[in-house]
C-alpha cells in the first residue's frame, strides 16, 4: 500500500518531484490530491530505505539566503519580444544566449489540455512556447533527470522555474555545475491546476480543445493593466483586465494557492539561483524615463557566474537600488498570507462546476472576517 512520503502537513511539500526522480527503485509517484496538487507517494514494497528522497528534499534542507551582487532594471532591445513577454523579455535574452552556444533551455509550456508542464528546447523556433507567465502549478515531470543528462554531456543548460523548483533542482543535482544557469522568478504562489481546469471547462462549456491561445499577461492595455486573454479559432472568449477576472482575482487574493506557498522556504533569496527575474514595478518611482509601460524586468544577479552571463546579453539595463526596487513587489513579502476562506473554498470546489460564482462568493470578506484576521495578526 502506498503512503505519502512527506509529513501530513502539506505546507512542507512544494511538489518539485526531486524525490521521485532520485529514487533508484522508481517506487515514488506524484499523485494528485483533492485540491489538484501533486504530492509524492511511495510504494513500501519496493523501497530499499536508501533515504535519497530525504536528502534531496529542499524543504527538509533549505538553502541559506543569498544577497544579490547586483540589482538591475532591464529590457530586451527587441520590442516584439518584449511585448510578447510578461515583463522586460529578459528570459528570452538568456534563452537566446544559451541556444546560440548550442545549449538547452528548460521552461514552462502549455500541454495539449492547457495544463502547464516543464519541458526543454534546443532551437530558437520553439522559444515562444516558454514566453509569458502561466499562473498555475507546473508539473516538473522528469526534467531534473533530463537536465542532469545534458549537463554531464557538457552542454550549457538554462533552467528557469519558480524558486522552489530551482531549489529542488539544485538539491537533486548536488553538484554546482559550471555549465548550468539556474534562474528563478519572483513568485508569490502557484494556483491549483484543478481550479484552472474547472475554470476553462466552465468558460468553454466543456470544449477545452477549441482553445487556440491563452495569454495571462497580455499587454494590449499596457504592462501595468495586463489582461488575461483566451481565444478560440473563431472568437475571443475572455479579454479581462487582471483585476476584473475571477480566476486572476482568486490567484492574486491568495485563495487558490498550493499550501506550501504560504510558508515557502525558497523565496526571497533561498533558491540558490544564479539569477532572479521579475517585474520591476518600482521603476516608475526610481527612474521613470526607463519606464515605457511595455515591461521592465527586475534582475537580481546572485553569483559571479550570473554576472559573467549578463555581460554577454544584448539588453538595455541600468543599476537600481535593491531595497528601493523590492519595496514595490509583493513577492518580497516574508510570506504569502493564506486567504481566510481557502479551506472552505477548496471543499466546495470539488462539488461545483460554477467556479466563477464560487470565487466571487468566497472573496467577499465580512466584518467578522476582518476582525478575526486582525486579531490573528496582533496575536502573532
């Protein structure tokens, strides 16, 4: 009988899958729970108790904090790439550099059912698949093993993921490969794939296969007023400013995140990455002339290797003060605060197909909720 390999406290598992990929007997599988998140399970009949799964767990063995060596505001010189990117198009610059060296790029793409999976490419023609934020939990699959195989062959590898995914990769690899560029992005949490699937089913009336395009961070209204856009071949299905879309409101209100996101051990410089990328929301205050509302990236260069890489990129950048830069980005908060209605929300999610109404109902906070929240805050 399979049992969960980690503690019953799901806040202690980020779902990176390092344990599954390191297992020499392949007795660990990643199984979906009632909220749609993946957790490791172990077949005790096959387990040889080597404890490799424990040794590569970044939750059990978190990294020490890294202070960035350099803090930058940056944008891609190619306007088209920048407009098709979530912020300043710096991931594309890093990816093109890696590919130009005959390397491999790992990133997140949509699968055939519009879920999100980690994958790799070796040609510039496929780079579009990885561009743009995808606001749901990504399935890592076997990509740690794949990255290790490429690294051992001497290929340059760019692996980009959330902070917990990069921390998982580094624990899995054990070795600090000189030919690995590890890049995490500023993240405040990953929403439930189950909620996303139900949301798509609702707006598409069950015909998800008719979707042709999804853009979580479309800039037709500008970088700051980004829109969620979903198109079929025949029509525009969704075209909402982020603040007016039910799915995005659930995400940004921290209602729909994985439990571990509320106590993340990898955020705020604990990923052991070479470079951290995100949105430089403070740029209009720090240097308004650099802000064109088409996207500006915040870049934290954490290692000497990262500095050497950035010297070779064809980008427009300037140094900015780290403390001022992080002041306007919520991903730098010590932790993401769990929404008061989260548990109730997920209990109801299983039994409804009208997730839009459920989201709108659960996002409403009563006077009593506010009081409980403030009492809890002052108590802690």
